[in-house]
């Protein structure tokens, strides 16, 4: 039951984020729309930002599990493209808030985990110092996260183009060949 209440609160927050900025959403509004008491809200979350954090962690976990279960990097990249496209307005409202830095860190963290796993699967004995690996992953994850959030992809063709561009950046360009096994 608690996960259902948490999910209900998060889904209500997402609906509100389609219409207005994060700063304008209050606990009072959330509890009224959910039909729960303030006490129930505070049993599950500290504040509205905690709801955002829970939602991002849940989404990140699901995205990571799905992407790790595919051997085709293009399919995994499509999962990331579809997720950011589906939640574009929500992400934009969160990134336009005072919590932008925390949200950006979360997005980078998710993609870093994915790329790190991909790197280690493709090259289990790669001789790369931890500092070099961190620089490599930071460079790619910041760039790719930025591309995913900034692009307004409306059609399947545009999404597929983005998948192909990301694939090229990660696997076919002179610097990204390290990920290709």
C-alpha cells in the first residue's frame, strides 16, 4: 500500500508539472488532489522535492533495468530517448526550478551508470585509470544528458535520428570506439 500511495502522489505531481512550474506546486494542493491527509503525505515524503527525488529514482531504476536487459545498444539508447521524450515537459519544469542542479546530477548519474556498465561489458580488462574513466564518463554523460533533455523530438523518425546520432557518438566516432567491442 505505501508504494501505491507514493506512486499516486508522484503521478499527481507529474500531472501538475504538465501545467505549471515546480515552485508553484504545494503539499496542500497535492493532498487535496490525491484525497489524502497532510499526515499521510508527510508519512511518505518530506516535501515536494522529495516526491521529485523519489520519482526520478524510480524512473532511473526502471530505465537502468530495462537498458541492461538488452544486448543491442540502439534499443537501450531508444529507451533513454523515449523516456526523456515522454517526460519532456516534466523534466523542463523541474530543470527550470531552483532544483535544476539536483535533477541534472540525477540524470547524469543514471546515464553514467549505464555507460560504465556498457564500458566494462565491452572491455572487461580495459587498462584505464579511475581518473581517466571518470573523465571519459563525465564527458559523454553530460553531453548526452544535455542532448536528451534539450531536443524536442516529436516523431518516431526524429527519435530514431537521435538514437542513430547517439550511437555514432558512443560507438562509431574516433573517440567513442572504446565502447565498441
